[in-house]
């Protein structure tokens, strides 16, 4: 591909907007079509905007015409079960069908490690775990992987994504810490995280790279290979004044869950367990195929997003 033509869905979202900036910053010339259901955004980093909605299959007609690569980055992760199905499963299927009709040669779809369910999970690779989603959102995202795999595409299951624009991971930690103001089981839980810019860097390298990257299909984990310990994350957030300093007192897991249940807030026991318990997965393969280093890790990236997190606090995602 001398001048590859890339279609990005979810282009105004948390991950998609950063991918657009990454594509615009490449030395190699790339033609980009940005697909979003939002009104024409102010900044598309040089991409051409197309209005379409995964929940409205007819609106997708023609969005992939002439494209070499489809980056399927749109998702819905809220509580509306009907919209989860319409966007994440039926919508992704309709998008992939349109890509196949248009003859797109490369499809990369962003999914989530939440498809594995409640855990604990400790260092398993793809193929060593059977997906067992417990929410409508994660179940519908698992269903959306099927059409991509059937089309010979690549599914990237990401851990928790951090950075400016994150409305779920750190805001959930803030809400949970307000309700459970102690160390959580010694802060020993390990989880997989990735900074949004590093994730975008990985997606673009897999989309436009040659060799093994160009041939990659199936499912890969897409986060930093080194898991993050809960107490280290909480200390980093305290250092940047996103959280108060972590108290010396540690509460048992049972005490944490009791306190969470006793104090109103939006983070559920399932979400708290995901944040504070062991949920980490091997992710070396994706970086090796992409031929790029994973970087120093998400804790070193918190500083640039700290103001966003301080302003947002523990507000529930809208």
C-alpha cells in the first residue's frame, strides 16, 4: 500500500481520537476516513469525516468503499442492554459485512478483557481462558468479535485503558476509594492496564506494519505486558493529587466489600473486584508482532492526564 486508505470507526471516542492523531503524525502518507455518529467534530487531525451509526446499519453503506484497512474502535459500554446489542454485536456485524462487501483487506477490532468474566486471572494468554462475560456490555462485545474473526480479522482484547478521556477506570477508583478509604487487601491485586496513547500506537503499528504484523489474525491481548499492582496505582494517583494518600490501614477483602455496599456510589462489587483484584493477562505477542516496544508502562503516563482526572473526580460515566 503506497498510500493506505484507513477507515476508523469510533473516531471521536476515547481511543479512536488518539488513533487519528497517531495516523496524522506518521511519516508515511495515509488517507483517513473518520466515522462517527457525532456531529462534525472540530478536530479530526486531517481525516475526512463521515457520519454513521453502528446501531443504524443502512447508515454504514459505503463507509468502507476504497479502504485498505478498517479500524473498528466504536463500542457502547453503558447499562442499556438494547443499545449494547445494537452497537457491539449487531452493529459490528453490519460494519464487518460492509467491509467485506467493499473488499477491505485488513480488519482490526478493539474488544476488552472483560469478556473473561470475574476471575481471578493471573497471567493467562489467549487460548488459556474461556470467555465468561457477566455483563450485557461485555457479552455483546464478545459477540461482536465473531464476525471479525470469521472475516479473517484481528481482535485486540485490551485491559483497562488510562489517559485523558478515561471515564471508567480511574473515576471508578476515585468513587471506590471514597467509599472504601483504606488499603484494599494490602493493595496486592494485579491488573492489566494500558495508556491510551500506547494502545493507539500499537493499533496503528498492527494496522500499517509489514511482515508478521500484516499477517496477524485471531485474538491478541493489547495492553502493557507488565501488570500494575493496585497499591502502586493508588500511590501514583495520590502523587498527582487525583486521590488522597493511601492510609496505612489495610482492610480485608470482606471488609472492603461490606464498606462498598454500605456507602452509596456507582461502582458495583463486580467492578470493584475487577479494579482491585487479580485480572492480568499476557500481552507480549501483540508488541512483538507490531515490532515496537511497549514503553515504560501506564504509571509513568498518569501525569499528563492528572488534570483531567482531578476535574472529573469520581463522576459516573454518562
